[in-house]
C-alpha cells in the first residue's frame, strides 16, 4: 500500500521567498532519501533541497521561477509502506547505521508517521549550498619568503614522479568558484570533468545550466581537446645543483601566462616571415619627428605599422575576423581597433587603440605614447585592453631579427616587428644600402591559408615601402 506525503520546504535559515531555479525531479521519478528535489537561489547563494523521504514523485506543486519559503509544499510523494522489521532486523540495521552514522538520519525504519499529510522532517543531512569552496591541495612545503634564498631539503623522489598542482591552479579554482551555477550543475560538471570556469551560462543572469555543460563538452570534443592528456611538469629540486631564489609571478604574469598557454595550445599557429624596405619611410618619419618635436610627439615605426596593417586588413578582411564559439561561423569586423603589446615591469599587456583607420599618424603616435605610459604605470582599465581586431608586437626598439608572436585570441593574427637594419639590396644591377624591417606574421591556420598569409605580408611590405599606398 502507498501513502501520500506532502514534501515541504524545510528550515532554510534566513532565506524566505527564494526563487526556484531548477526542478530536479518529475512525476513518476523514484527518489531516494536525500536526493535533491529542487534548487533555490537567493542573492547570496543557491542551495538544493533534499528529499526527507524515499518514494515516488506523484505531483509537483512548484515550477521554475516560483518563489518559496519554509513550509511551502514542493511535491506530493507516494511512500511505499514497509513491513515493520523484526527486532533482529532492527538490531542489524542499527549496527549498519553505526558504520555509516551520517546515513542514518531518520532512525530505525518502520517508525515513520504514516498519516496522509504530515509536517516535513527537517533534513538531517546538510543542504548543499553553492558557491562551494573548491577543494584545495595542501600547499607545497616551499619557502614562502620570496626574496630569501631557498635551501630546501634534497628531493627524495625522482624528478617527474610527483603530480603537483600547476602554478596557475589557484586561478582556475577561483574561476570555478565564481562560476554562476547551482550545486547540481557543479556536481554534473565535476563528474564530466568540465572546467566550470570555461563554461558560458545561457540561463538567467548568465547562470550555467546543465545543457551549457553538455554543449561545452560537445564543443571540446569537436575541437579535439578532450582526451588530450598533458603530462605534468617534473618537480625539480633546483637547490640540489646550487643556490637559488624563489620569486612569485606577478598577477599579470599569471593571467597572461594562462591566456598565452591556451592560445598556443588551441590555435594552430603558422608564422610567415617577410621584410619591408622602409628606407623612404624612415626619411619621412625623421622629418615628421623634427616637425612635431616641439609638441613632444614621437612617431616611431610602430605608428606606420598600425596604419599599414589597417590597409592590409581592408584588403584581406579575413584577418579581421574571429571564429564564433561553435567554430561554425566567421565574424567579420567592420572596425579597426589595433592592440599593441607593451612591455611593463609587471609583465606584458596589450592596450587597444581604437579606430586607427580614422586617425592620423600623429594622432596615433600621441595616443600610443600616452597609453604605453599608462600601461607601464599599471593604470590601464580592463576596457582599454578589450575589443582589439588584430595585434602588433614590436621588439624593434630592443633588437632581434625574427620571432613567433602568439595570437591574441579571439583575434586570428598578430604581427611581430623586429629591428630594422641597413642591408645590401640588389637593385638595378648593383647592391645598394636599404633599411630593411623584418616582419613575423602569426595567423590561425583554421581561418587563414598559407597563401593569404604570404599575400598579407607582401601587401604590407609594399605599403610600408611606399607609404602613399596607405591612402588607397
Ligand atoms: N627598427 C628600428 N628601430 C626601432 C624599431 C624598429 N622596428 N622600432 C622602434 N625603434 C626605435 C624607435 O625609433 C626608438 O628609437 P629612438 O629612441 O632613437 O627614438 C627606440 O627604438 C625605442 O622605441 P620604443 O620601443 O620606445 O617605441 P615603439 O613605438 O617602437 O614601441 C612599445 C612602443 C610600447 C610597443 C614598446 O616600447 C614596447 O613595449 N615593446 C615591447 C613589446 C613586447 O614586449 N612584445 C613582445 C610580446 S610577445 O609577442
């Protein structure tokens, strides 16, 4: 025989009139004691309400979006009547319960109140509340004083034998903790091994739903990144080989490191090398600088590169795109905001100069000076680093002849510029000295073919060799 019982919202502390964001059961579902029934969410936290009974869901009395307080009926449940256990069976059950005290929340079976409608028992198991504190690994026994030389004990295990959390694990934990998701979705993501911090929420106020986690996994599988096992870096006791010093990475180092690593691993990079004859450009640049010296404006090669890149982006619009998150479509931008890598004492940052197509060389030079000074002073706002279409990394002020810049996702290409140098160029039957600027263009091979990569740098080279072409 089955008896019906109304399951009510238990004592939920200070919360009342709280919104239901998930209903986790349907009529007909067989529910075990402490299975979650609904998830409610207040301004502060979301929590799951567990079932105080085992039974079958007969009728749901609430839906998503309803607001509930203690005592409101969630559903009616059919409880299967169980035969009263014999004394011997009761004894066995108590022994079993003793082995797992946490599970014995309702006392010996058969002692339930069998009235048709009864007050709910307060759940004796804790209500699951989110955000949960991520489980943290114990800190490594390393020296904490960053400036003190480390003389740690010799490593007792061979290098490579210890799996340690990566140096950026705490950032990942923080992102998971901050993700807007209910406990059941968190559990679901954990079970599937999805990093909640990477999942985009489509629910109200950006809440992550179960379907978002499923979609994320599907996309990861499609992108081929799932199952890509990366072996942990070996832990090495460097102090075995000499005196060492441990210094912490800056906040910028850590964040940039995460992004660079993701971009390097996820984007198939190809780097096209080329050079541009900037002999005439250099004459023009010098004359401009003489003209604007009194105003404190300094036009560098980078300013011309920004203008030249805009011309090339107009000619090759695929370089001014991003793949959408499903990697099904290309998003073409009709604006020209250029990000510039700036070397600061705290690490690499990339402020964005907007609407470069609408600005003069002198305006760009002046803005570049201001924004790089702001970057070096650590005063850039997050919005000043957002919205870039394409990036330029200039190491020309330092030196070198070529390098492989890493694409600044979601952009699909980045131009590296090295130091220009006088070189003998064979022209009109003789070698003549020309100022040659080395260019290194990295592009996302999913979006850009090799031929277009070479066409882009050839075009850019032509524009820089004859700056009048920027006007075309
Ligand atoms: N060839 C020859 N000389 C060059 C040059 C080039 N390609 N680029 C710059 N120079 C010269 C400049 O004319 C300037 O010379 P003077 O001092 O004689 O006037 C000097 O080098 C210093 O230039 P700069 O670096 O201050 O100015 P910039 O406009 O070229 O660059 C900025 C500005 C902020 C981008 C740069 O200072 C910077 O931070 N670069 C580092 C970027 C970086 O770290 N990239 C690596 C990222 S990993 O992909």
